């Protein structure tokens, strides 16, 4: 699990989800675009929840290890976000190697 900090707040989500968010945020920053995401998270009680996240070129995200509960997995969310990020990277002609 990862605790993602952003704009004075934070949320807990799965490792793969946090990594996909970071990749997507990087692709948006390189394209000088912004958007918002509904991110699968867990709340303080360990129950599934969602967070709305606005990300763009000026976003500063930090994801740190968290031992909070069992791993949250949402493969369809991760696949969709990674595919969109990779498309943006390809369209911008950016070498994807640094993003791996």
C-alpha cells in the first residue's frame, strides 16, 4: 500500500494504483494539461472509498510506503490509466524509458 500526499492532504491506495497515478501525472505535466481522477482508496476504517484528485503540470505528489491493511487492487483502473499515460508519452514523442 502507498500513502499519496498532495496539496496538504493524503490518501491510501494500492502500490500499482499509486505508480499508475505517478506515471499519468508525469504524462500530463509533460503535455502541460490537467484533469481530475476518481481514485480508488481505502478510508481510515479500511473500507473502500474514492478520492477526487486534480492533477496537472504543477502537481507535486509523494507516495510513501504504508502498512495500512491489505493491498488494494484495481487492475482495470491501473490498466486504463497506464494506457492513457503511455499514449500521451508516445504522442508527445517523449522517450518512455525514464518513466519505467
